[in-house]
């Protein structure tokens, strides 16, 4: 349990001081948008390094049957 708590604490610090500050830096540089979808795309592509164009995000071909309504997408 202690290693889990340590990992959570480290992740929280990383999120607050690295990722969060990067988003604020974008805003200070004038790279802001009022479109939340565009901001989300930028966050995932540039901070999380998981762009929506990444073919591995789905982890299975688009013609696969998942047995979940709408493949679990809301």
C-alpha cells in the first residue's frame, strides 16, 4: 500500500507542477482556445503523448465486435 501511496503522491506532484504549468504556459503564450475539444486534443497529443490519430488507442480493429453498446463510447 505504501508504494501505491508514494506513486499517487508523485503523480499528483507531476500533474500539478509539470502538466498543469504547461497548460498555463500555453495560455500565457496566447495559444489558448475557447474550444474545449481543441484544448483536449492538444493536451492529449502534446502532454500525454497520446494523439487521437494513434492507431493503438483502440487496441483492436474498428470492425471488431465488442459486445458493448456503441463500443463503450458515449
